[in-house]
C-alpha cells in the first residue's frame, strides 16, 4: 500500500484497459474520458488517452473497481477483471 491507495496488478489493469478500448464509439471515448477525469481529478482535454496511460491509472484499486463495475453493468458481463487482489 502506498499512501492511502491500494493497487491492483498491472495484468488486471491491462485486462480492464483492453475491455475499455474494445468498446465501440461513441462509448469507448465516453468511458475513456470518465476514467481520465477520475484519475486526474479534473476535466479531460478531449485527447484520447493511450493504453499505457489508462493502464497506469487503473492500477489504483478504487478506480479499477469502479471502472470494472461500470463495464460489467454496461456489458452485462460478470467480473471482467477477476479478483483484483
């Protein structure tokens, strides 16, 4: 644990990232903007973030869990990231 944050494995974050990037537009861009805004704590500039950026952001457990929940609900697909611990 670092500071007040806990982290997930990079492979779990990569799996969620791949699921985000596999969405079709306009949903992919909307989900990516949501992730960027939550990760950065401010409005997103509209530039599509890279997979590397998104994966780094999703290594934070709370963000990864929130995005996983949204994707699971959106896709009707249970537990895309598996156990995040």
